[in-house]
C-alpha cells in the first residue's frame, strides 16, 4: 500500500466498507432497522479510526474544492458534528 501505515490502510479499508453499506441503505432501499443501526455504529468507529490514522482531518480542509462543497451542503463546523446546530446553520 505504498507509504501508508497498516493503521492507515485499515482505516481506509473500513471507511470504504462503511461507504459501501451506506450506499445500500441510502440508494437501494435497505429497511432492516438492525442492519441500519449496525452500519451507524460502524461509521462512528470508522470516523474515529480515520481521525487517529490521519490527524490532519481534525484540522479542517485546506483544499478550496472541499471548502466549496462544505458551503454547498451547509456545513459550517469542523470537525463535522451533525449533533451540533452550528453544523448546518451558517
């Protein structure tokens, strides 16, 4: 995996798996509540793993494209915390 540490490679792999499962839930009408809850728990753990493996994620974006996307989606806090009202209010 090039210059990635094993921790980084694992974090990326699990993030890919979580995104794949979210795709099934969001785009293919998954309705099993137990499965949805499992994916929710996995996503929270993966977010934590990514933050540990790539600490720069906690600093916020420095790429203008990402900043524009955040603005388009109404995200005004970093790190993104959807539980905070300011995460969607500008």
